[in-house]
C-alpha cells in the first residue's frame, strides 16, 4: 500500500493529526490522570475533555489555558455558564494562576486568562485570543440553537480550542456533532451522513418521529473518531 493511498484512507477515517505543542508547564497539583488528559489535549491543540463530575475539569482547563498563554503570549478566553464564572476565578486563585473576569467586551492588554459567560461572547473579537475554552460545553449541544451558532462562528479562526463537560451528549450520540464542529472537525450534518442512518417511524395516528441509528459498518469507526479528539 503506497503512502499516498494510506493518507487517503486516513483522511476518510476523519482522524486528524495533532495541531498543538508540547506542554510548557505541568504543575504538581494535578493528579496523574489529569496530567495525562492535559498533556494529550495540549498536543492535540483542539480537543475535548469529557470528564465526569468531580474529576477536576476546572484545574485541568486552567493549566491548559496557562500553557497556551505561555506559548503564544496572547490571552485565552474561558466561557462559562453565568453561575460558574466566579468559581473558575476562585479556582485560579487557589492554584496560583492569573485569571480575570470580563463581562462587557473590554479587557486590559494583559496576556492572561480571561473568564466571561456565554451570553457575553458576541461582545468580543475572536482575533484577540489564542484559544477559547468552553466550560460546561454541553451548553452548545443543540445544533439548532443560537448559542451554538455564535460559539462555532467565534471559534472558527481560533487556533487552540478546548471543550470541557461531564455531559457531552445527554440526549443522543449525534449531539457530539456540535462539539466536533466547534473544534473544527466534522460538522454536525457531515457526522450524521458519515456514521448514522435516519429513520422515521409512525404511530397509530400517523405522526412521524425521526430517530438516528448507526449505519451497519459505522459504530466502531465512530467511537475511534470521537476518541481522536
């Protein structure tokens, strides 16, 4: 098999190479499994940490962000639900990481981590940031929502991206397509076409309900693809 054909097959698998860099700072306060996740996601450059509740997503994303700040000398923006922003700032103070709150689109020229909420994202210029982190990223799971559209458009030109949530797809696997699209991989519609088959069933009243199921060959390739990012 030629190298060209191997690359062709790899492209068809939708499994992409790393777009990040080797970690510059890995603090001792992270547990080993947290270090592994952070190191992998930094090297990946555009990645998701889907870790269960209580596993320390906030310190992981803060260390990830600090590495990007040190690498690029540009600020990193973390977007959170309204109630989570203050907690993120407290966690940063606890671990000795510089993070500041912003809500109105204005910032100083300090190259550090900035924290805002999803509702304020439209006030910022994406060109200002080296990276965007979506905390509780299940907030963009609905491919039809205005929030998802705003976040995906904002992320489009940002080189480094991270999604963090414990509930990546609470209603169905196909919601992972929104996460993939935000990271710059397969879009939602493309993911559905590649891996799923749409079926419409009707009840006794003739009302239809659309469901998605894996194509016959696609379940294992789908999970390999998800694990790649």
